[in-house]
């Protein structure tokens, strides 16, 4: 009815698609190609190659496009004939957008694998340093944390803490479940197991100390998400940061935060 049997090429962009979702479509016979680009390079940058399993990456660079990773910050940098000359009447911003040797600073963090495929792991500005001096990229951890069926949205934070922590907002069904003592206990057990599963995939300095559960919705109206449904990290910090140290030393793996 949807006509997907007639689909020749399926592509996605704007935000990373979860690997599990890509695999689900593949089982239907639809291999989705993920692309990467930005206005500043006319979106002439990267895309996965049809017929090759490059899931989890945005594929190799287009012909004529060079890419590299800054060894200090992990930032993705690129150059090509399609890159802008600069921002209109914004000379200072234009200068800041390029390296001294003329590469475009994308602001995205990632790595290039042995096959030349680019993997995006987050935004450089979202990186934070724990109290142990280790940098953490929250986005890949959030992708894993958000796979639990009860989680509507989540944030990983923890600047200057011993270990990061995760804050999850429950979806409407899970909020209703949490109102019942017995079902709430089941949900807590499930989230505890999910925490163990996620941590098992992370480096020691990335592993979450705990999951903090909130039932108050994050909405555009209360200024916690954008109109495009992206969580506003700065607003989350404003509201919850005063609790971080207390949560960290509580010894609990699942913490229910009352509004």
C-alpha cells in the first residue's frame, strides 16, 4: 500500500538513524543510504554506497571531497570546490569557520574507519570533561540509552563528576506504569538491566554512574526541547545541575526525580 516495493533508492539525513532501525529496514529489503552534509558545503560531502553494508557510518567522501579528523579535538574537517567562501557580511564568523590551512570546521566530532567511511559521534561543543580529566561525547551514549522502550528522550551529562550520569524522560505509557507500585518496580528492574547493558559497551570513563528518571515532559512550551524536538542541553543543566553531586553519591543505580 505504501509502494515501498517500488523503492529504488532510500536515503536519510539531518540526524543519525539508529543502527537497529537501519537493520529493520534491511530485513524488509530496503537498504537506506545515510548522507551527511551542511549548508556550508552545499551538502556535497558523504553518503553510504548502495549495495555496500556501511551501516553505522555516513560512508566515504564524495569524489573531489577531502576529509580529515583534527587530532586534538576529534572535529571533522573537510574541503572541496563546493565549500562556501564565507558568510555574507560576517568576516569574523567566516574566519572562525576555517582552519589556518583552509579546511572547513564542521563542528561535528567523528572518526574515519579503515575503509575510509566517516562515523559521526556528536558535536564538538557537546563534549564535557569528567572530574577524572577524561572527555566524554554524550551523543553516542544517548543513542544507546534511548533504545529502551520506556524512554522518550534522554541526556548524558557529568562535567566535573567522577562518572557521567544519564537523565531519561519517560514516555506517556511508562509514566502511567510508574504510577503503580508493582509496575514501577518492574520498570526499575528493566532500567537497571538496561544500564548494565549500555555500560558494558562503553569505555570505563564513559560508563554511567546512574540513570535519573523524570516523569515531567520535556516540551517546546517549557523550553526544554526545540521546535525540531532536540533536547536543549543548557536548559537541562539549568534545571537539574544542582542535584548532580547528590545523585552521584547516592549509590543508587536508578533515581526517581520528583518535580
